[in-house]
């Protein structure tokens, strides 16, 4: 069998394209946050992670422009060599202060943050323990490490305890969980996880990619539960509430120093460009100065969950502004996506293997800048599509 034979035999995406239901790689011709345009087709965007609506904020835009004027478009090198600017160090200082950690380290993407952190820390003889619904970047970070990986059923604390109790006391152990799970919008039971990690002498890392800017006055899951200081490592991304691109890890200074000198995805990648760093700094400043944005996005999340449930849609266990509309059947999910798209609502269809079989869904997510009128229009269109496709219970 030739190397490329599997490529020629791969037809799944082409079959969807032939059916006129292909929902991926759609080129946006214009975007203003809550609304986007594809050619001349205008849609309300409820498929973005721009939770605080800062990607189009005038001050954020100006910060990116000014940084480009001062530093150019790229550092053209890794942080190790010529790719560290005073801006990077200022951002790391500000993040450590914001998350009440001793130190922080920024990476070029959130994906690289998980790859670099987990693979640097988990060596031969160590074990990393993950939730089965953890993000793919956590899974791949585990694969790149030289340690062993154990998984526990999603948010199942009894199963987590059985896994931890079966590990040797002499083994280095790291539990890694999402704070907010990106598909279901549910929150990890962090108080229970912290207790188990303390009982079994295990370090804990929380991926707060979808928690920062939403939970804990923007500080994430640990702050939400009043557990700041009891989580060893807090990871986050800049491509969501921070309206940019990149990621960070925050924790004890000696641990961050070790990651800084051993994380291959940091050492062998070009650093964050000046404009993206300046964007994060400005977004952080606005997040702290305008806490009403955090309040607004959570109010919208609560309202939309209530309304979708009232209309008869299955929103699973969502507790955040990430609200899945669980449909179950892959083809029906694509049909629902297309009907919503044609009617002017942009959602994200998610099918297996990104979610378990029979749990295909439309992922919807909301921004602090969505207007009440936009939300009502979304609900009206969902009602029409739900009736037409018999999606409403």
C-alpha cells in the first residue's frame, strides 16, 4: 500500500461537499464581531470564541497597529535567541500578577503551550492523568511526553480516585483537566479534583482556555471556586477572551523556569509577533477596567440556555456561554447547520470523533457584545429550523 493511498481513499469530506452540506473552511469576507459576511450573505455569529467581544474594540485595534509601527511585523526568531521583546516580559509579569502566580510564560499558540508544558514536565516513570473530554492539545502533549497516560471518565470523581489510588506513591503524577470543556460548556468539579490531588500527592494543571474572561471575574476556574493558589499550573489561550493569538502557563517560578528551558514547542518556534502581544496587554487592561463585559456574557449564557431549553432543545450540561445544541445524528446535524446558515445564523457543527458517536451537536457560543435583538433573532431562526427538521423535543 502506497503512502498516499489513504489520501485518495478518503471521501468523508468530499461526500459532505457533494451533498451541499460542507461547513468547514468558509472564507469570511468581513467580520465585525457579532456579525460576519460571506460574500453578500450576512450572518449573526454565534460560532466564535470572542467571548468579551474585544477583537474589534478600537483600543485593541490601535494597540496592535502601534506595536507594528514600533517593532515591525515579527521577531523572526524564537524566544531563546532574538525573539524576546520587552513586550513579552511585560505581558508575562502582568499575567502572573493577574492570576496570582509567581511567574508566567507565553507561547506562540495555546496548542503549543499544552504540548510544551506537558511534554517537558512528564518524563520517563511519570504519569499524566486526563479527563476523557480534554482538548486535543492536551492529548497530544501527553503523546509527546515520555511518561504514561491514564484517563478517567468525564468529570467522574470516583473513577479519578480509582486511577490515582492505583499509582505508586513514588511516581511523579500530573492531573490535567479543562476548566470549561469546549464542546459541552460544562465546568470541571475543581474542588473535588483539588482534594483528590492533595490526597494522592499529585500536581494539578487546569486548561483555562475557555474559562479566562468568563469565570472568576475573568481569572478562570480556580478563582471561580475560590481555589486560587491550590492549582499548580494555570494554562490559557489568547485566541478567545484576549482577542489575539498565543498561550500562557502560570505557576511557581522554578517550574516555569524549567518549562522555559525544556519545552520544545517554545524553544523551536518563532515568538509571538509584537501586534499579538500588544493586543493581549490591551485586552487584559480592558477586561480589568470593564468587568461588566464578564457579567454581560454570563447573563447572555444563562438567558440562552433557559430559552433553548424552554423551546425544547437539548443543551446538555452547559453552565457557561458555550451552549451545545445536541442533535445526535451526523447528517441531521449538517442539515441543521445548513438551514441555520442559509437563514443567517453561523454555528459550528461538531460530529464524531470530536464528540462521542450519537452526540453530534451544533456548538453555539456567545459574546458580551451580542445585542438583545440579535439574540431574539437567533432564537426565532432556531425555532423555525427546529420545527422544520423535527429537532425540538
